[in-house]
C-alpha cells in the first residue's frame, strides 16, 4: 500500500505558502483598518461569537485554507469519523469522540455495533455518581463526606479535565455546585508537584481520580501509587488509633 502524499506537496499548500510570503510584511494594524475584512472574519453560532480578524490573515487567506482542506479531503475524513470507520490507521481503530457528544437516539457503528447506547450507560453512571458526591452521600473510609478531588493524569488526560474545569469556573451554576469543594490536578512526577497537589488536604475527605486511556502510562501510574500510599498510610494510622481507643474504653 502506497504511503499517502504529504499535504505540503500539494498545489494548495504551495499556493498558501506563497500567499503567506506575499502578506508577511503587511502589518496587522493596517489589516484592521479594512472594515469589510474585519466583518467577514467573524462568525456567531448558538451564542458563541468568534472573531478571528486579529489574525495576520485576509479573506484570501481563508479561501486558500478552505482550498487546502479540500485538497486534504477533510470533509470526507470527517464523514468517515462520524460513520465509525477506522481512520486511526496507526492503531487500526475508530475515532469515536463524536459518540461522546451524540444524543441517545444517534447511531454510530464501530465494527457493526452501535456504540452510542454504551456511551450513555457510562454517562448515566457518571451523573449518578456526581449527584451522590454533591449531596454528601459519598463518604470515605472514616465516614466523612468526600469534599476534595485530585485528578491524576498526563497529556490529554490532564489538559482535557483542566480545560473543562477552567471553563466552568466562571459559570454561575457550576460555581454554586462547587461550593465547599476543591479540585486539584497532578500531572508531574516531581515530588514537589505531588506535595503541592495534596497540601492541606485531608486524606479522609479526598477522592483520587486516575485519568488514563490505557492505565499503563508510567508517570500517571507512578503518581497514582504515590497518592494511594498517602491515603492508605494516613487512614490506616487513624483507623488503628480509633480501634485502640475503643478497645480501651
């Protein structure tokens, strides 16, 4: 099977490259004086407003980027992704991010199986867990409600949750749900970072969530073991002390 051509070898890429060279010396402040350009380089959908007029680009740049996308057959690849075809050629698997966002009645097949119902089973479990956690019903080994969460992951398993957390910090409903709780992230195996992530936290009220696709990532599993030892050693001491205290009564 012949290897696919590099996008940089296409005529569309070369045309875009030549165009970039032609506008390279044009200052952004001069581009911003073009009212029609600025108006054309905005978009709004479902309450989200996008303004990309402050990029060093013109409407011609956008046209050439669309031509490049066509040359790369981007639309065809997007359609294949939504159909569950195995576009991840390295791992020979479907790319099913779209299934995570699909409504309950959607059909996205992978190896002949609609994966959407399986996704919603997990999402329902997550919702049930969150309701239990927020209500204070989820308790630790000592019976105290869990109020703190440490998310352990690296790469996308760290940045994905972090971005969501950051985005929701200014959302009134999310802020209300988060009252009295804190979420911290641990992505670095540096002992200083580990110490910082658990500083002032009570192991008895701390939940650790390990985020990983394979649970074989060295850094993630190393941090998971470190945090586990922190919790277990602390709770074993407390439980042992309380047991001795009760026996002495």
